C-alpha cells in the first residue's frame, strides 16, 4: 500500500514538473503534443458527485437573474497570483454588465463541503453555459495560462459562435507583495482553516508560496513578463488596494 502511494506521488510530481515546463514553453504545436502525451486534457463532461451538484446548484441560484446583453462577451482573466486578477475582474464585470464567475469562490464552497478541487472547471463551465443560455455575458476569474484550458474553452465557445477575450493582468511586484501582506484571507482558498495541509500556515504565507510556484509560468528570471503567443489584452493593475 505504501509503495502504491509512493508511486502515485511520484507520478503526480513528474506530471506537475512536466506541466510547469510545458507552460513555460507557451503556445506551439510541440506544446499541444506534449500535453496530449502527458494527459493534460480538459474533461468538462466529468460527472459530479451529489455534493458537487449541490454546490453547483447553489452558485446557479445566485445567477438566477441574468441580464441579457446586446452583445454577449466572455472575458477571461490571466495573471500571476497576487497581481490582482479578482480586483480587475470585478471592474470588468461592472463595465460590461456581465456575470462574474470566480473559480476560487467555487473552490472555497467545495472545500467547506468536504470535496476536492478536481471538478472546479466542470462547475465553472456549467455556470458559464447557464449564463450564455440566458443571453448574459460572463467574466471568468479563473486563470487560463495553461494552453489546454484555453483550447478547451475556445472549442466550447465556438459552438455558440463566440470567442473568448483574454485579459492579462500585470502588476508591479512591490505592489503585489504589499497587497498580499495586507490581504484578508478569511473564507478564501488561502484560509488556513480550509486548506489540506499538515503544517498550518497563515494566508499570507500560503499566497506567497502559490505566487512563487506559478512565477515561472508568467515571468522570466529577470522579472520581465513572459511572452504569451495567444491573443490577449494587457492591463496593468496599479490601483491602490
């Protein structure tokens, strides 16, 4: 049993390492091939458990009033942890009269219900389907830096003749660290009471560790933003928080 757990841990570690390297390469045919070989494919048809269905229904009920927009839009945030994607997402939601779908809020609800994060993307996609079916626009506060995530979303939207508008959020590293330091992490994915960790850490430390883990996906060693080859708009977040 221990050997099986160790083998499973080793396999996951190798896959995580491969994913990190793939994402640093960005968008090429080689990346698509490596993703296919590594098993990093979106599974939006995954069946939800009864508890996950309950979480989905609760969020769906929040979206019961969807205001139709003249031109439907799907705006997707891309950015490094701590650079303020959620802050910009809220601004874009107001400006475009859209519905905000936050994957982090869904993760918190799943964690409180005793579930894993495995089907977060499935719930996000179902909520997006509900919004679009009712004529609304949506802002996805859910990082889509991974090519397979974007490819899956683009394929899904093309069924309705829609294109995702990717917005990359950038911030000065000093600003980002200040926002992390002054953040309130109660009832967030960085709340120490909600994370699955043997050693409890405060929310600031958890978020800094997450930023460090994702850093190479978004920035080069010298700190300059890494080039993303997919079409997107860049927004520098310099608002005081």
